[in-house]
């Protein structure tokens, strides 16, 4: 599955972006771990975006934010 998801994430999704074709991705997995939001996605090239209270979306590929801050 890893090779397939890399192919989709690094080659095919950018082609769809360039052609202005909209698509849906699987829901991001997330869990609060020691006060931090840890999130992941099936496609390694996809950035996870998050928002606190529905404002100002941020991007991070690692530990996203400490709960309560």
C-alpha cells in the first residue's frame, strides 16, 4: 500500500491540482496524545491542516498543537 499511496500522493494528486480538478481524500486520523494533537493521513505528500475554533488554518506534519493553547 505504501508504494501505491506515494504514487498517488506525489504524482497523481499534483496533476489533478494543476488541472483544477477537485477531489476528496480519506478522513485524517487524529488523537490527543500527552496534550498534543497527533494526526496522520493515508498519503505521505498531503499536508494536514488544522484550525483552533474554526479560525486561521495551520499546516504541520508533526505534533500539531498542545491542547488548551
